[in-house]
C-alpha cells in the first residue's frame, strides 16, 4: 500500500513537465512563425534621410544691395520681397531705351509717309514718260514715212524733168528745121508758128519740172530735218523714261529703308523690354513659399549677376530617400506601403508609400564611379535609392526637414 501512494505524485509531476514542454514548443513555434512572417514581409534600412527641394536665389543683375528684408530661417511667401539692389543705373537704362525707341519710331513714321508719295509720283512719271516715248516713236515713224514720200516725189519730179527736157530738145530741133524750111517757103507760116509755140511750151514745161525737182529736194531736206528732230526728241524721251524707271529703284530703296526702320523699332522695343526686365530684377522676390536658409546677402554688398544670395527650402514638399541594398529589392515595387521613424522627433512614425526606384545605384552618380574593368574588382553589395513619399496629412506641422535621419520600412507582402 505504501509503494502505490509514492508512485502517484511521480506520475503527476511527469505529466506536468510534458505539458509545459509541449506549451513551450508551441510558443516557440508561434514566435518563430511570427518572426519569419515579419522578416519576410518587409524590408528596412537605416541608410535613409529626409530629402526635399532647395531653391537657390541668385542676383539676376549686378549692383549694390540697398536692403535685405529677411533673416535666416525666416518663413517667406511666394512673391515676398527678399532684397533690393540699387536701381538707379537700370532706371537710366530704361529712360535711354525709351528715347531710342521714340527716335526709331519717328524715323520709321517719316519713311512710311514718304514711301507712298514717292511710289505714286514715280508711277505717274513712268506712265507720262512712257506715253511721251510712244508719241515720239509715232512721230519718228511719221517723219520716216514723210522722208520716204519726199524721196518718191523727188524721183517722180526728176523723171518728169528728164521727160520735159527731152520734149524741149525735140521742140527746139523741130523749130530749127522749120526755120530753114520757112525761109525757102517750103512750109506754111502756120506750121512755123505752131512749132514756135510748141518750143515755148516745152521750155516752160521743162522749167516747171526743174522747179518741181528743186521743190522735191527741198521737201526731202525738210522731211529729213523733221526726222532728225523727231529722233532727237525720241532719244530725250527715252532718257526721261529711263530716269523715271530708275526712280522705281529709288522707291525700292526707300521701301527697304522703311523696313529697316521698322526693324530698328523692334530692336528698340526689345531693348526697352530688356531694360525694364533688368530694372525689375533689382527687386529680388521669393519664387516659392519656404524657409530662408544659407543667407549671404548683406546691405552694401556689391554683387554680380548670377551670384548666390540665399536659398529657400519649401517644407511643403519633402520625401524620404532610402538607400536599400540591392539584395532587398527583389520584391519591392512602386506603390507599396511604407512607414518610417524620425530620430530627431524621438522615433515618431510617419506613413507613406514607395513612389519610385532609382534607375541606377548611388555609386554610378558619384564623382568617381567605380570602374570594374580595371582589374581591381571587389564585389560590394550596392545600394539603390528608393523614393518614399508621405501620405496626405502626415506632415501638417512641417517638422520634417531635409537631411534628417530616418529608418524606413517597406512592406512588400
């Protein structure tokens, strides 16, 4: 009976130990499963920081700074005046450009007024000269025809004169024979008188034909003189026409001068616009809303165009640049959920998502990228930048500043 009483507590203790062992195994399995699920479902890194835009503000014109209206770390709004540069030189440049524009406009206006007048006058002169030349050519043609006609009349008169001369010779010969015959009473007095009359008539006709020849010759001289005068007038008229036509070239030159004057007006307008722009650049304004940083502008400082004055950091648009190892990117995709904690804010957690993954490793964009083909190759796990943007409403107080260290976690499952 005593032996049986001692075995019961032993069996009870053994069962308790077994139950505790089973419970421990179950707990360990659960913990291992949770750890596996947790480790396999996300990727994290401590090589990450807050990133953002930095807008450098530089002087667009040179000069002396007369006023600086902002302080370091001051919040400014878009369009707010940051600094003033002495504008007097640029105001004078504007006034000079305005005067040059007025002068160019006056010159262009004068040329534009004279060109239509010159064009009309020249066209009228050319038309008149052309009509005069046509009339002179008609006169020359008529004179040439008159000379031809006078030459024909001379030829006819000369032919008539030769005929009358022959008739007179015949009449004189007949009269000479009749004189001998009438002395012998071989012809009648009537025949003799008729021969005398015929000889006188032939002589008168010959004298008249000689006068006609002389008149025809005089007509040729007159016609040739008129032809010479007509040709001389035609030469003068053609010279006038050439002069009138040369005036059209002057019109073309005037039109070219007017176009050049219009071009000078455009140049003067552009110069005035540039001068006004330069004057406006003497007032340096903030292009965006943000915080003033790295202020180097001081009153009395002489600056050159392009010289940096300060920078503005817009805190409305910040993101996380996380440099994950290349071995962590196997399942990482754009759009996946992410969280990150900020060291400067006591580990405060923010939510966001992966926006994009860089196209190359950070080493490829370094000043001296690695060149593995040199033979000095050592395999190093590379890091690729991943951009994580905040979800809306995560940074209303704008506590996140570019450069802060963060620890992001991307959930890939």
